[in-house]
C-alpha cells in the first residue's frame, strides 16, 4: 500500500523559510506529476506547485512563484517544497498529491504557520 509521508512543517516568522518533504513509502514515484496543495483556514484547497517526475519540470501558482521551489530526489523517492520569504498569507495545511491512475494518493498534511 502506497503512502505519502510528509514532514517539515512548523512555525516561522514572516520572511523566514521552511522546507517540506513528501516521501513515498510502499511504492515509487515513477510517473506523472507530483503536486503540493494547501488549505488555509476558511478557504478552499488551492494548487501551489507541481513537478513532473520524469523530467523535473515544474510549475507554480502565481502567489508563490519566485518564493517557492519544488524539487525531487530520485534516489530518495522524495519531493520537496522549499518555501522562502514566507508571508502570513502562506499559513495553511500543505498536502502533497500523487495522482497515479487509478489511484490518487495524498499526504497526511503539514501545518505551516507564518507569524507577523
């Protein structure tokens, strides 16, 4: 059974940095895109970033472009989200996602809190 295990959330002051990790256990990221999403209090889930596992090409939402970087480590079977220059508006629960038809895998969620 494949599970996505996240780590790296926490509390940081505005302007600070955090790195989230998403590791696949019980399986390997071997295809498709792996994405990061977030849900802020009282808001809908929104797309943050995505990476194509095969090529490493990445895409970002306009709200994080230039501040966040998504990357992958093939040997570690892990996807990362480096978050720099964090803003209080980035406070949310962050989820990694791996749509691998017919399955759709999600991480357990990582709380990121950015204080003023």
